[in-house]
């Protein structure tokens, strides 16, 4: 079976009040999302049930870390943190687009 993170997602995190951000994750661990030209670079762990790495946003120069865990229903949830500028981050979740 292929990597279950790979593909298109509708994601929710505290940047959008009541809205979603489109995300695409590639089999090689890279990805992007439609907010501030966001990019992901990460690794798949625990038999591909965890995706963990770094995010960056070219639009506002923000960077940080993330860790997402797949649920049995095919959705994922996790958290992100800021490393620049300093901030607390918060929850981030995704459903198949």
C-alpha cells in the first residue's frame, strides 16, 4: 500500500477562522500549502502513520516544526510550532480533499 499521507488535503489550523487551507503532500516527504506560499519538508515514521518535519512560508518568512498522526478514519491531526518568529503554534488537522 502507498503512503497514506500522500495526496491532497483540506486542512484547518489557527490561521483561518472557520476556513480551510489546501495542502498537497508528496511521497518523498515534501509538500506545499496555500497560505503564504507554505512548504513542508518531513519524514514518514511509524510505518507511515506519522509525518514529522519542518514548515516554512515564503510569504512572511515564518518557519517552524510539525507532527501529524493518521487516524483510523483516514484523517490526520497534530500540532505545529513556530521557530521564527517566536510563537506558540497550535493544532493542525486534515481531511482528504
